[in-house]
C-alpha cells in the first residue's frame, strides 16, 4: 500500500504595511497685533526687505524670524561670538568702502567731486575705527570703578540752604534775598519814607528883630 505524504500548505506572506510619512503641523499664524508688537518679527521683516538680493520673499519671513530668534537666545545665554564676528566683518566692509572711495577721489579732477568722494571715504574710515573700538570693548571690557565724593576745604565754609520748607527748584535763591539785613532797615529801603530826627519846628516870621542877649 502506497502512502502519500501530505505536504503542509504554505501560509501566504503578509503584505508589508506602507510607511506613513508624518505630516508636520502647520505653524500657527500670528494675529496682526502680535506681529506689530513682536520685535523679532519686525526685525525679520526689515531684514527681508533689505535681503532681496539673496532671494528673500514674503514666504521667507517665518524662516528669518525663527533663525533670528535662535541667534538671540545664544546672545542672551552669553555667547558673544556671533556679535564679535559680525563687528569684524562690518569693519572689513567699511575698510573696503574707504579704499574704493579714496581711489575714486584720487581720480577726480573736479574739486567738488574730489571733495565729496574724499569726505565719504573719511567717514567710512571713522566708522571702521568706531566698529573696531566697539569690538575691543566687548573683548576687553573696562573695569567699573566706584569713586566716593570727598568735600575738602582749606578754611571756614558757610552753606546757606535757605529756610526750611523752601523748594530748591523755586525761583528764590537759597540764602539770598530771604533775610532782610539790619543795614537795609537803617537805610529805610521802603520808597517814599524819610528818617525823622526830631519834632517839627514852629515856623517864624521873616526879618525878626534880634534882641540883645542878656
């Protein structure tokens, strides 16, 4: 008797599940008053306006604002390297402007155009120096000194502070004009008054006969 071997049926392979790409949530749009009151967004708008040479558009506003916020956090945490690099690069740009304007001035024959280009060149040079000074101040800040005020005199000193309760901001000078001196009283400061040295004399007749003295 021939026995047949039963072959087990193969289970069909499971179909692999398709990978689902997570969808990033859309950024929440800011209200108009939030845009106006946000310093980060306002500066990002200014950077976008001047950064059109790099292809910045209105769609780049959010990205600029996010990058600017990240850099701001670094500065607030004490990392001043981005500021130092920015100041150095600006100083080199101003140096290039100075060199270009100075060369342009040297090629001008007219006095007016020569003066304009040379003035702008010297302004660029001054701004370059100021930028480098700011960079040096950040790298090596000056120590803060607290100096106490000392009042020193070599002789007797009189301070007239006026009457108590008189405001120091009033139009009356302190210690001047507040006290009437005795000298002014003797000279009778009031207008129209005269000093009386005695009783008023009785009026006499004219050409009286002078009697002999006994």
